[in-house]
C-alpha cells in the first residue's frame, strides 16, 4: 500500500511518499532522493524496500524549489552525456541555487527528523528505524546519523560527510556507505573520512565498487547505472538492515 502524505515542521508542510509492506513489518526506513527530487525512480526504490518488510517514508525535500520530474529527467540526461555536459552545467547551478540559501540545511534536516518521528509512531516499528539515500540523500543520511542518536542504521550512497571527528562522535549507529571508484571527489576524501570515523569510534564500513562512478544505483540513468554494483549494494543493504533493525 502506497500513498502521498503531508508532514509538518516549523517551516511548514512538505510531501512524503509512504509505502508499507503487505505482511510482517521488520522496521521503518527513511529513503531520501538524489538532487532530482522525489522522482518515480525513488518511489520504486521505496516500494522495493516495502516489499522487503519495511514501512518506508520517502520525502520530497526539494518540493519548494520547483523541480519537476520532466526537468529532472531531461537535465539528468544532459549532465551525464559527455557531449551535452557543458550545456547542462548552468542549468544545474540554477537548479541547485535554492540549496545554497541560508537555513536550507537546517530546514531540510528538520524535515528528515520529522520523517523519523513519523515512523517512530507507526505500529510495529518503534525504534527500529534506519535511513538510506542517494547523493543529496546520502549526505542527509549522514546528517541524520549525526543528529539522531536513536537511529539504528544508516546506508548512504555516494554522499558527503563534511563533519569533524568530534561531530562524528555523536553517531550511535553503524554506517554502511557505498561509492563508485570513479567518483573522484568523494573517493579522494574517503581516506580522511575513514580516519575521522575511526577516531570517533564509529562502526563505519565503506564499500567501493570498481569500474563505476556516481549514481551507479540509478537504473533510470543509462550513463551511470552499473547493474552488478547496484545488485550487490542492494543485497548488502538488506543484510545490513536485517542485522541492525532489531
């Protein structure tokens, strides 16, 4: 069963996609989209998790920016096409401008927290709640791990974690992070992140897949999707959630 809902924070309401398992419930999961917003691909991923036994909330954290499925789809194709990438860069900067506004990150984290609180009130979920996300969503998966001590598991896909070791010490859950080896910016910073996670005593595992880059899990992106890596990451994610949402 899946339907759209509205959740509310001090900054107003925002839409979320809620999908539930037809049988037994293993726990709750927040699923956060890429920079393209809550497109059909993310809803499909949420439905896959629901099919595995999780009550899933997938928020549209960019609903206020005016991003549409059509705009996201066309820009995504341009951005990852080597022949059209230069034309797409100005459009991408314009798309991302609202995300650079003062207060955006605080407002967005509050909305992610609201998703967590919604799940915590669902029957048979309780505190068995995890989070996963992709790119933009991977970044906010790290953010919730830092700011929500009751979180049980975090699975960021190619997200940024720009935190000091002292900030990372606030994390109480294990983290399984996925990267593609050709995602240069994130891979360059991964050794430092591992060092800080170790210093902070965080249970942190980073899986790096060869011969693929950013957005390797997105099967709607013909330029980035890597079926072998995506399949393995999916399997590892389900095992990780089974182990930790108990």
